[in-house]
C-alpha cells in the first residue's frame, strides 16, 4: 500500500507539471525513477494513465479520474504535515517565487527579509525576471505580476495599484525646451518596454486626457535596462514610480509633467489552483500585504 501511495503522489506531480522531467526536478528524483513509478502504478491498476510520446503528453480517461483523488490525497497529507510543523517549530519548506525585475527594490527586499526572519524554516528561491513563467511546469509556488492577469487557469489576488510616472535625466531635459503640455513630448525620444503599447495616456484633474506617442528610439525587453537608459540620458521612460523614487529624490532623474497622472497597473499575486489556503505561498502573500507600503 505504501508503494502505491508514493506512486499516486508522484503521478499527481507528473500531471500537474505536464512532464516526467518537470516532476522529477521538483521531487528531487531522476526522470527514470518517476517513469518507473508510473509504470508500476499502471500495472497495479491494469489501465494506462498517461498517453506519452516524444512530443505529446496527456492523461487517459482513467488518468483524469485518478488525478482528482490523487490531488485530494496529496492535499490532505500536505495539510496535515503543515499543521504539525506549524505547531512544532513553525512552517518548514522551500518556496519558489518569481516576480518582475522592477520589484527588485529595497522596499520588496526588506519585506522579503522580514518574512525569512519571521519564518526561519522557510527557504525562499527567488527569480526576478520579466519573462513569463509557467507556474505548473516550472514548479513556481507564487508569482507576482504587474498588469492585467490573462491566465484564467490560475488563482489570483490583486494586491494594489502602482503609480507610474514619466522621467528623464537632468542632462536630457536640459537639451529640450521647457515642458508645458503633454503634446510637447511628441518631439522627445522615448525608451520603451517592448511589451508596453507605444501610446502613453495621461490624465489631468482639470484638462482631461491626453495621448503621447513620441519616438521610441530605444526599445528593451528588460525593465532594469529601461531605468539605466533613462539615467544615461537616452530619453523619456514611463516607469513604476516607486522603482525610481530614490533616483528622483537624489536628482538623478526628473519627474516630467507631475500634474499629469498615468494609468496605474495592478500588482497581482498568482498561484496554482490546487494550493492550500494555509500553504507557504499564502503565508508569504499575507506577510507582504501587511509589510508592503502603498506602492
């Protein structure tokens, strides 16, 4: 019975990740061991559970039925272990987290550090990357993303809205006539993230909305590069305000048209649909909701 329970737990992870190799990486096993457990389970049940080829992977009808029970079994076991560890020496485990590079700031780092101080048994494995991740395939427990959430297969929670602003270096501003209206920026060069629309919409409390296009002489796929190009005097960057607030305070960047407001994208947390309410990911989420100031 113990062997079957172990195999069912491995099967559940294979189904979640969509590959033997992905499950092996998360479980700390070799792909051949994972494959053998699945083969033994299929032999024990007398039915194939997974259609597999060099390119395709899908559950059979029997595999889909077993997965429901397998996920309930694993969730119940993990919940019991979590309750025990919480009562004993606090929660224990490894938490895989991904977030955009722009969140690699002192504000976020201090909040994450206070989390590890509060929960010394939790090991954080952090990835600061603007590249989208497949949470199930990559074994990510929780992801933080800025902007609209389009993946309906994941659970999500809006943490808040983040103010944006337009900035440029003092040397770049000095080379241009004084700004009076958004239309004046049409003759300025913009540095853009390639995933952001070229048009910048700004709103004034009395004058209403205006749209700025401008020349995008430089386009990057990395938010930190966006900031560095702005600091180097390459042009105007529309950026999350908290990410450049220190540069503004220190005079390295100038906030342009401060009376005009840019749209505020949402900051979202996303996690796999089968995560438990008392999981390590939820502990991190609740901690950040308490520790992060309004962004």
